[in-house]
C-alpha cells in the first residue's frame, strides 16, 4: 500500500510539473521584448495595443492564469508579425 501511494504521488507530481512547463509565457514575453527593441514600424494604435497585451500577458502569468497570458501574448506577437 505504501509503495502504491509513493508511485501515485510521483505520477501526480510529474503531471503537475508537465502542466507548469506547458506554458511558455516568459519566452513569449522575451520574444515580444526583443522585437520591440528593434523599433518595428507600427502605427501608434498597434504599438499601444502591443504594449497593453504584453502587460496583460505578464499580469496573467504572475496570477497563474497561463491560458489567458498566452492568448494576450500570442495576439501581441501576431500584431508584431512574429
């Protein structure tokens, strides 16, 4: 029984770590920041939208809402063409 509990605990922890790694929020933010550092030709509206989406993505990430973070960050990347 104790061995089974240990195995189940290990499986549960492995699953939890896989979910944590499934979200790539920090790398998406780095990609957006890198593109912004090249001063891409964006309209003022698009530039403001990208900045807003980037900030939302980071806030969602810090709040543990990774699906929402990825939506915001991917939308920002789409506007930037990356």
